[in-house]
C-alpha cells in the first residue's frame, strides 16, 4: 500500500501523543465511554435519541447524529418497537376454492353481483 511519508509520520505521532489528534477525535474519545455507560444502564435498549437526552441533561452537549455515529462505531443498537411483519405463505398442497362468481363476469346493470373475500 502506497502511503505518503508525511501521513505515516503524522499517524505515528498521533499514536504516541493523543493530544495531536483532531478536536473531534478527542471529543469522541470522551463521549464513547459515556454513551456506552448510558446504553448499558438502560438495559441496552435505548437508541441514539434516548442515549443523547441524559448526556445533554448531564451537561455533555452532544448532537443526535454524533451519538448515532459513535453508537455505530461501538456496535450498539437500540431495540426496535412493534411486531414484525408476518406475511401469508400459501400452502401449495391445498386446492384453491371454487370460483362461485365464474370470473370474468360482466354485469349488465349496477349491483347485480357483490363480491367479498374472507381471507
């Protein structure tokens, strides 16, 4: 892999002295344990919105998108509410019901035949 020497030296210097890292990276290092603490304290079900609220109440000013980004980096996910979608899987062995309407049909006047479905 081709890497410019200046980038390699900068990376090595930042590993030895974390104070040389960007302000965002330093702030992320402070926030990640706090995000993990709040998430663990709330039974690992809180998403980014609910993790960010207590942090802001405690005086750590943090945006929701920052919490989302750091939770993704830490591998933390909130629990989604609601039931999963359950679709109908037709049984191919069962024969189809009889077509009592004799489709396709043509009505010669309005309302001679009503159709309903009880599936």
